[in-house]
C-alpha cells in the first residue's frame, strides 16, 4: 500500500502531510511519556510481523495488520505508524519522506476507523462476536487503506484511474486474509493477555 | 507478605524475609519459584496483596515511598535487553545519574569511572543492541553501579559471562560492595560471593 | 538483521552533520516531488547520481535497492502510457499509447529515482540513531523521537523472538499453505509476539523507574558543525533553488 516518491501531485502530498500531522499531534497528546516504551515495543512487534509472508494461492503477501494495531493503540496509531514508515524510508527507501504524510494517512486512518467501530465489541462481547469484530477490523484496515491509496492516485490525475482500480482489486484477497488473521489474533490475546485489550486509550 | 500475579496463582503466602546492612546473600530456587518477583517487590515495581514492606526503617506502600528506595538500591534485571534501552552505552550509563540531577559533565565523569571499574573502557560510544550477551550483562551492571547504590539486587548476574569476566565481576563485588542479594543457579559462583544462602521454593524462604 | 548497510563507510557524506543533512535534503526532495516536465527531473537525477558517486557505495548494492523501489514505477509503465490523450505512438486493440503518456511516466520515473538516490546518498550514509538524535535538535516533538529510539532499539530483540517462535513451529513440522490452519498458526505466532512485546515494554518501564525516570529523557549532545557542513549546506541550498527555477521555466 505504499505509494512511491515522485508519483503524487503537490496538492495530494500536502493534504496527506497536513492530515497526518494532525493525527500525529493528537496521538502524541494521548501518549504520556510512560506509555512510550509500550507503544514503541508494540510497534517493533508489528514491524517484525510485517516481514512475515503468508501464502495466498500460488503467491504470497506480507502482513500489514493496521486494523489490529488500531484496536490496540487508538489515536496513538498515528505516531506509531509514522515512526515505522520513517524507518522504512530511511533503511529501504520503501515509500519515502515526501510521501510520508500520505502513506501514514493511508495506513493509520483506517486503523483509527477500525478502532472506533471494533475496539468496543472486541473488549466487551463473547468469543464469537469478538472473533467477528476482529475480522471486521482486519478487513477495515486493508479495505480503507486501499481506498485511500486509490483516492490519492485519482486525486493526482484522472490518468491514474485504472491503476487505482487495480490496487483496490488486488487488495481484496489480502483483506480476507488480514481479516482471518486479525480475528484469530484477537481471540488469542483475549485468552492469553486480556489486559492488552482492556487498556484505556 | 503475600503476593500473586493478576489471574495467576499465589506465589508468596505470608512470606517473611529480612536483611541487614552488610549482608551478602545468595538466593537460589527452582525456575518459577518467585525469585525475580521478590526482587521486584522490594523495588516497589510490584505491590504485595497483603503484608508490609519496610526498607531503611520506613514502611513503603505508595510509588512515592519507593522513589528513595530506587535511588539507594540498585536492581540488575534478569534480561539485559530490558535494562539497556538507550542507543549507546554512554547514554545508558548516564541515564540514571542524569535523572538524579547530575550535570552532563558529572555524568560523563561517572560514565568514565564506571567503565574503568568494570573493564568496559572503549565501549562508551558503542550501540547497545550490537553487543554480545556477556557484554550486555556488564553494561547493564554498569548502569546500576553508576547510580552508586548502597545495596545491590542482582538477578543472575553471571549468566553468559566467561570465566575471566566472572572473575572480574567477583572482584568487583568483593572490593566495592557490601550489601547484596544475588540470584543464581550456579552454586560454585554462589559459594564465592555469598555469606548467607537462602532457598526459595513453594512460597517459603529458608536459610541454608 | 543487518539493516544499515549504507551507513558503513568514511566518505564526505558519511561524515556530514546529520542536522545539516535533514535541513538540506527536505527542501531538495520536495522540490523534485513537485516538479513537472522533464528538464528538472533529468537535472536532479544527474545531481543525485553525482552525490551517490561521492559516497563510495557499491553500484551493485545500489541497483538491488533501486529494483525494489521501481516495482511500483513498473506498474505505472504498464498503465499510464495508455491513459493520456495526445499523439499516438502505437496501438494495442483499442488501447492507444500516447507520446504524452510516455513523457509523463518517464518524468515520474526520473523523479522517483532522483529522490531515492539522494535519500540514500545523504540520509542512508548516517547511522539511524544519530539521525534520530539530530531530530531532537531540529525541534521535532521529543515524544516522537523517543518513540522512534525505543522502536528501533527493540526491533532486533523482537526479531530474535520471532525467529525462536518460528523455529519451534518448524521443528513441529509446520508448513505454510493456503489454509485456515496456516493463517491460525501465523495469527497465534503474531499474538505471541504482541504478548512478548507488551511484557517486555512493562519490564523496560520498570527498569526506567529503577533508574529514577521522572518523565523526561536526558539527551547527551555530541554534534559539532564543521566548515565542510556549512559548505555542503550552502551548496545544496543553491542547487535546490537552481533546479526549482529551471524546472519552472522549462
Ligand atoms: N508478568 C507476569 N504475569 C503473570 N505471571 C507471572 C509474571 N511473571 C512471572 N509470573 C509467574 O510468577 C512465577 C514466579 O516468576 P519469577 O519470574 O519470579 O520466577 P523465578 O524464580 O525468577 O524463575 P527463574 O529462575 O526462571 O528466573 C512463575 O510461575 C511465573 O509464571
Ligand atoms: Mg527469575
């Protein structure tokens, strides 16, 4: 879901940067100093998890898990993701600093949506509904991510319409897989370490 | 004092334990007996379910009460990676002294002295997570030593250290410290450092 | 995990002050990102290549990195030439590839590579930790910088935990397939990783308390501006202004 450097138009880049800056600002306000290690090490865990490739038919996909991260972190998902993407930009030049704002928004905004819709049911309900909410969070994270990426491209120019469509279609199976994995993950966490889900964000 | 982790079994049931200034104590016990837990309770990182903890002649209950304890007692964590969270060795060692209100100049001097004492010269600028396990162990100890505590709580300090480095650690403990509790599974090492030995098992602690 | 492969070396770029690096590269890459047409992008790609030549980074390593970065650009080459109206170059079925489309995608390709190569030359040649340090001095919110420090510090620790967990799966004959069992196993692996990271963060926080943490992180500063830094800063500013003007007029 990364959009490379040099592709997007100036208005799109600026809009993305402004929106993400606002998200990061709110996220930092909600993150006390003593919370920093927790958010940071969790981000490290998700960074490592994103290196995992899961098979999908004859091909494979790497995991994003932004829906799950959203449920765990709420608004703090913005600082978490911008930090992870900065490192990627530094080390792998995957995405980069001019598109950092847009790419952060593409991943973090869906995570926040997943948080507002699904964090409550994940915490409160029985196992079946909790699994369903987990699935929803995974689907939301990727689905909206693909939509926002498509919107950024179309916003750059009509010519990008076809690529935008392809991006959305390609992400459909990924949505399904992230949904399944997030669902099992949430059940696992609820069993093994419920306090991770309980914390007030 | 009694303690159990949230949604876990009771680990201590009416445990009684005391130590005096100048005690050099070795603590052994099977895995999961609660040795680490005991040290964390002493530092106020965990709070007992019932009973009291009295340190330096004062009963300690709230986090506030433990601020002084944490300045005067130094805890070496079982896992060095927990303790070394700063980018470089120098910053890690300076973190404690700076928090205690030392100036940057003083902190730098403390870093140098501590490194000398523990044979870590030349490590100041190194990146902590690129050190070997044994080196991390020594640097973690250095971060504790740099706070000049009166009493040390050392959670398996010698794991991952080779013979020569273990010897260096022994010398350091003999010459520069008076009061400590050392947890270890290495009885040979314990004989060299401890004057009293305690066994912790089945939520009881008894002297050998 | 070997992450900072370009940071090793002792070229002019490796020795520059990270603060100067940030101050100069941000305007430079944004000017490139905002460019249209071909003149500006060609010129900035040449400048970026000159910079990378000074770093002494091996061409092989650089190319392998660029291949990955250009994957997305490749996708653009398949679609964009057919998405602009203008002078026809060739036709497949009823799809018409135009000169305007090709120019557009060529411009993007040049911009992408100019930005990426400059990023490797300027930022890639510093250690990540010293770059993060520089950000504190450049008034980036300190919470964000500490978040970055801790995050980067514990990646390798968690990566080792991941390898250990993965190994226990492998020795129990786990084989990844497209099946619910596979996804469930990965989910539990990730769940375990999250639990471990949470537990570890609690222990780290305890270790901070033990060392008198009161809500602020002291920072030891050790940057010193040199003449070379100032010269580089001046030169880069000049170049940035120049390419901005040239791309505007051309
Ligand atoms: N954070 C935690 N949450 C719940 N239970 C815990 C936690 N930490 C430890 N325990 C449990 O408390 C018990 C005592 O743990 P502790 O770490 O104190 O043992 P230990 O004596 O130090 O063992 P070892 O020799 O393996 O280091 C164990 O049964 C462990 O499972
Ligand atoms: Mg222990």
